[in-house]
C-alpha cells in the first residue's frame, strides 16, 4: 500500500482521523493557504462528513434502505413470474401519457425493470451512505519502458535479425513479402460467388440486368394489389394509379423474389392532354394518361406522392420533385435525372398496355449506365 | 471468517497457483478511479452494449433471418393471411406470440440507441477535455472505430425485421453502394446476390449483425478498457490532483458497488422504457415490398445526419466517357462521412503536431483553456445538427408549414456558413472566460459587499478563492502554451532548414491555434493577489456571522442576531431584492432596552447579553483585551443540520459604531463557483448577476475617485453611490437590513483560525 494515502496522509485503511487546521496561529493569515495543484497536501482536499458518518441512527436508516431495496427487487421478480403466467398476452391496458399499450409487455417491463433497478439503487445507496467517502491518492507511474529495457529489446531484435539472416538473404526476404501479399487473394476471389445469376438472367451483366424490366411491347398494365387490367376510363383526370405488368405474379413465382416487381413498378396519372407540356417521346401518352416509373432516380425509393394540380411527384425519401407534365424532369431535390417514361397505348380489347419497354434504365444511377 | 469466505480463499489460492492471479488482483482491488459524473458516460455505453448482447441473444432464439415468403398466421389480426418474409413474420411472432418477446425486442432497440448516444456524448467529453492527448491517442482512435461500428450495428439491426421501413432503408443503402464509381454496380450485385431486394441479403446481414460487428466491438471495447486500466483514468484539476497522481475512490469496495450498481440501474431503466415506450412498431408498417413506401419514413437518429446530407446535396451527376458518376450520392454518403471519421480519428495527432506538445496529459483541460479545440468541437456539432435537421426536413416542413425547398436552400447555405460562425463565437466565449478566470485568480471573488473603512473610503470586498476553485483555476497555468516560435530558414550553424515550408505552415497553424489565448498569471502573482484579498476579507470577516451550513441565511436586523431558519429571509427573497444595497451594521437605534451601540466593546457586550449565549473560548495565547474588542463570538443554541455548532462572529471596527460598515450589493459572483455537488451548496449569492458589476468594462471606478488605491479593489456597484448612513434603513417595512451570511469556505478557514477549538470534521472509526 505504499502508493496509497488518504487525504489526511494516513495509510488507506484507517482513514478518517480528524484533521484540523484550527491550530494555525491567527497571525498567519497572509500566508498563502495552498500552492496550486500538486503542491497541495492531500489533507487539504475539502471533505464534508455525511450524516451517517457521525449519527448512528442515520447509518442504521441507510442500512435499512439498502436492505429494503434488495427486498423490493425480490418482490418484483416474484411479481414478474406471476404476470408472465397470469396475464393474457393479447390484452391492452391504458396508461396515462404512454397511451394504449400491451398489458403483458407493460407488466413484465415494469416488474423486471424495477427488480433490476432496485439492486442497482441498493448497491449505490450502500456505497454512498455506508462505505467510506474519503478520496485517496495514488501515484501514476511512467508508462514508457526504461532505457535499459529499450536497449534489451533492441538487442533481442538485432539478435533475431542476425540469426535468421533476414537482412542477408535478399531473395528469401523478397519472396516472403510477395507471398504474404498474395495469400489473401483466394479469400477475395471466393467472394465472387456471392452473386450467382438466376437462370432467367444467365449471361446478363449487372448493368444489363439493371437496364431491363418486365415491360415488353403489348404487356397489359394491371393495378398493384388487385392485379386487374385497366381501361383508360378507369383513371379520372387528376388521378394516380400504381400499376404493374400483367405477368408480374408469374415472374415472382418463377423467380422466388421481388426483383422484377422492384423494377417494373409504374404509376399512371391522367391530366388534360393540353396540360402536358412535354413528354420523353412523341405520343407516349394515351389520351392524357402518362406512365412513369415509380422508382426514384435518386437512390430508388418508390414514389407515390402526387400533387395533381401542379403535376408534381414528390419522393418521400429525400424530397426530389419531378414534374410529370414536363417529361418527368427534376425540378428540385437531390435526384439528378428525370423519371423514365413508359410509352403506353391500348390493345384491341381496350385495356392499357405498354407500347414498348422503357427506353432507359429505371431507378438509381450506376457506373455503367452512361 | 465465514464459510463462503473460506471457500473463496481456497478457490483464489487454487487459481493463483496456476495463473498467478492474486498479484494482479491485489494491485487491482486498490486501484483508484477519479470521480466525476461525466466519467459515467463511457460506463453507460459499456452497460448498454452488454444489455444489447444479452437481449440480442434472446432474439436470435426466435428470429428467422430468411426472406422466404410465407403466409402470416400469427395472432396479430390485421396482417393475418398476408404474404411476407419469414424474417418479418418471426419478428411479428417475437412481438405478439412470444411472451416477453416484445419487451426484449424493445429493450434491444432502446439499449442500441442508448449505446450509440452514450458513445457519442462520451466522445465529446473526451474531446472537449483533451483526454485524447498523449498518452491516450490510441484509445481515441479505438473510440472512433467503436462509434463507426456502432452505426453499422444499428443500421444492420434496423434492417433485420424486414418491414416496410427497414426495407426502404436497405433500398437507399443499395442506391448508395451502386453510386460508388467503378465498382459500385458489382459491389451491389455481390452484396445482394443480384438485384434488389433479392433473397439473400437479410441472412447475410444477420451474420454481420450478430457476429461480425459485435465481435469487433467486443474486441475493441476490451482493448479500450485495458488501456484505460494501464494508463489510469484522467482527472479534472482540483485540490491535490496533479498530472502524476490519481485522486479518487478505490475499486474495492467503492467502485465495485457504484459501477456494479450503475449497471443494474441502466439495465433496469432500459427494461422500464422497453415496457412503457413503444419503439419501432414494425406491425404498423407492414411487410416490405419494393414498390411501396411510407411517407415520412425516418431512420434512427444516428443515421439521420447521413440522410440529411443526402437530402440537401445539390443534384450533380456527370457522364464521362459513357460512365456515370453520381456526385449527388457519392459525396454526401461516402466522401463526407469518410472525411468526418478520418479527421476525427486523426485529430489527436493533428493537434499534437500543430501545438508541438509532447507532454503527457493526465489532468484534463477545462474546455475554455483550449479555445480553438473547443471551438472546433462546437463547429463539428453545429455541422452535425444542421445535417440532422436536414434529415428531418419533411417533418419540419409539415410541422411548421414551411416549404421544403426553402428549408433545403437554407440548409445548403447554413451548412457552410454557420459552423465557422459557431467556431468564432465559441472561441470568443472561451477567451472571455479565460480572462475572467485570470481576474479571479488575481483578485478573488467579487463579494458584492462594500466596506466602508474608518477614514470613509468604500471598497468592494473581494473574497479569497477557496481551495477547490483555486486549484481548478490554476490549471490554466499548465494548460497554457505559447505558439511555436517562427522557423528559421537557416539554423545557427548556417545549415539550411529542409523543412522550412512545412515549418512555416505549422508555425502559422500554431499561431492560429493559440491566437488570443489569455496568459494566465504566475503562481507568485496569484499568491500575492490572494494574500492581499485574504487580508481584506479578514478585516471584514468578523462583521459577519459564520454558519457552517451555508444554505441557511441568518439575517441580522438592526443589531439583533437571529439564528438559522429565520423564516422572513431566504435566498429567493434576497435575490428579489437584487440591486439594493443593504446595510450591514450594528444599528444603534434598533437595539431597544439595551445599551446603545456606541463602540465596539459596547456593542459586543450588549449583543452577548441580548443573545444570552456563551462566548467562545479565547484562543490560546491571544491577547484577551484585543480579542474581546475585536470579536464577538457566539453559538446559537440550536445545532445545525450538519451537526456542528455554527460559529458566529460579529465585529464592530474601532471607532464609533458604523464606521466599519459593510454594505451588501446584489451578489456578483457569476460563475465563480462552478459545478460539483459540493459547490452547489455554496452557490448562494451566485445568481448569474455578474453582469451587474462583474463585467469587465466597469472594473475601473468611474470619475477616478482617489480612494481607489488598491489595484485589486475594483468594481463599484453600478448606479449612484450613496453614502449610507449608519442608521436603520428608511425602508422600514420593506426589506430589512440583512446580515448576509454563509461564508466562503476560505473565509471560514480564516474564522476557524481566529477561534480554535471549533469541532473538527471527523469520520466514524
Ligand atoms: C452491437 C450492437 C448492436 C446494436 C446497435 C443492435 C441494434 C439492433 C437494432 C436497432 C435492431 C432492430 C430491432 C427492432 O426494432 O426490431 C436489432 C435487431 C436484432 N438484433 Fe441487434 N444490435 C446489436 C447487437 C446484437 C447482438 C450481439 C445480437 C445477437 C447476438 C443481436 C441480435 C439481433 C436480432 C436477432 C435482431 C432481429 C430481431 C428483430 O428484428 O426483432 N444484436 N439490433
Ligand atoms: S430516393 Fe427519391 S429523393 Fe432520394
């Protein structure tokens, strides 16, 4: 315990003697009381005794509080088990401020939380009231090695270098370094099969896959969710319909994923034909009905916030705004490219269909997109 | 020794013989840790990480990391029969069909938020106090690594439930990966096994979330703590605390109990919050499909700033030789965070290079003593907050009915303009605080009390600094460094300096770093100043009654001394009367039926009689005549809360009563007694009113009054200076003259010296 001293200079275990400066002669007032950090004797660290230090009643009270908290914790654990067994998991309960919440969750959280909390509160109360609150001083020691150790280490290193001949055998050294540089390659190469193209996409590069969608010429357009074909008159002026290609369900079944859906989603909007200021291709609308990709060209959120008076389409993710009356151009926000438009028409049965695939890749940009 | 202890001892011996653990344990159990509330931030981070580990393991027992589509058939009715991924279905099961599952899920999420929040605040504590300086640079770098991993852990966890919200987050992440030049497309395909969303990503993320990242965090946390252990904790400056020691409480038993208890407290609170407050109610959002999105979707708070950067960045994209570079995505979501984290990690080395400081630092800086660093930190926070606001711009637009466009334009400009402004303002504030510290070191506290000396001169009494404050303020001496000297082109031997250009840059940066720092006074200057102040305070001291329990005001009405607890006067009332001057004197007209206060001797005797208390013992060896003349010392009959009989002293200075007159102006201590629970108690006259007479410009007496002899006797109260009559205040029914009590500890020391035999602090055996 050599480096451990209490504030009053005694060794650690028997701290707490009175220490006084009351016997300083009165004419000593002009003397500086302290000399700044470092020069200060530990005894001068201000300290206030706690009530429990000198009042046995207070000490006993603290003892009871601590034990009481531990008891409460035990009680809570019992209640937890009771709640776990007794409460209907589907029941709700109204708690002011927190609103309607699950009864079970509330009861379990409360009992478990309080149970754990009380252990902590008890321990801290114990430390605060009953354990000594006298600060002690410990010296720091230099972390750096001594010069002697430094020399010894250097010697060991030199000896190793010498004995291994690392400096001498140039070829060995270089080939070793090269071998070490190459050995991680297999680990990286093996990552290649993180992506194995599905059958339908076999032979397509990533960029080609990103550039194709399920839309082909004559593909009927169906509503999202109910999958019914759409007639032009189903869409009122100012309306917006989320739509998909007719065969989307089949593709999903065949591929067991949602990839095709993620690319093929479109929105149909209808405006008065004379409101359309520009389109991405001549006559790509059908009687004022326009089809745009639903996937934001920024980083790919699906968009469905449409303001039918201004014809603005707003992305909920980063608020890019596209003007659907003006060829889907970006009018504000972080997206850099217009929304791709799908040329549409009607088939002989009078249902809306795609007249051609998308003319450009939909969704976020990628390096090879061009 | 109890049986348990005996078993424990033999186990300890058994283990020790095999691994030599007792040596380590013995040293460790007495290890000292300094105490400060801000040192608990790191603890909170550690504990919440442990909670996350525990609850996470529970979740793995029920969660299925699979994107296979299934039909939901659990007990949450609105989604019955809906197609969804197994991941989402199992998360619904955890929430509705596993008893306690929702509690654990919510605890996991809350603890994750707490984990990252605690790390962030802990990081700022370390930054602003300079705890990252030598020898702790590595630990800072590890800390930055932990924050980064924490973000990764949070994001990967957030994506696991595969609800509509988390899927949207993944889609954005995919878009970001895809925007990386050259490798982006391939990287995205490898990560997702093809196109978005694919069927693999959740299970891949799962491994990352429950094994890779927690494993790395655990490893880094271990190293982090081992370094704290060997390097020993830093401490704030204070009495007895030096760069070469640690002052605090020993691990056994105090820290065992406190830190262990605190773990349970954090755990308990997390459980309470998990039980009461819903977080991430995934059942509301529904299963993920790539063609739907909820409006107003928001990431967790720690991702918000990155989302904000993505939102406000201008839409620049270039096509070069047939290749697309999406600056609008790449810069805000890859480059900017990359720079932020790199600069953060390198900061300790950059600062050390600029300042040329190679010393070890175990005493923490007060933020004001490193103005440029503090300003840089505030600048970073400003930048972060602006981006964070950007992340919620849609919510702000709706809540405050603003246009999104104008918010974005405001932020685009503000992100560039406001951080530097924050820098400048913070630095000025720090330098102002430094200046004030300097004043305090040289001249003590402004007491706000005016003392009229026998020959009529008014001075404001300054109080000597107490031990704690002085130690804290003096840390400025260690913290202060002059800028580096200008480099020479050629050295003394005529050898050209090869690094001249670099040295010039460094020199300029160093000048910038230390620009305008206030030079602290030397120790000798401080001693001289404080001695002077003590002397003055000692002159005035006996005019006041002393009271151990400083929260109690003891008013003094016209010469009648009331003991503690007088209901008519409390601190609020005193503050209300702010600005008034109070007469502190023994008022001859107000001690009815007693001998008039004609002189010091009379008054003290009269009062002694009035109070009927016993006079205190005469100091050993003191001249009784002098003592009785100068002192009036008594003890109220009622002991105060602290268990000590307060020491009460009064003094009339020589000459007719009232010639030694203390006036009280509204306190002017400002922040002189800062922080710390212990100090809180003493903050009685400190009510932030320093502006009244504390502000610098007014230090000099107006009108150049000749009585202003002492250089440190500055600061007369603002407003007309009326000579105060030695009579009861005319505002008879208004506030009565008060003897303001509760002494500064340093002055209490003086009082103690005057009256030895004061019961001393003692701890129970
Ligand atoms: C290292 C810090 C960690 C952080 C910051 C973190 C964060 C998260 C978050 C935010 C969630 C979403 C919870 C929700 O609202 O549903 C989550 C889910 C999950 N975490 Fe962690 N986690 C961490 C470590 C772990 C560990 C170590 C495990 C397991 C050993 C784990 C297992 C899980 C599981 C299984 C889920 C999915 C369960 C669900 O979605 O409800 N986590 N995590
Ligand atoms: S994804 Fe639409 S604006 Fe970002």
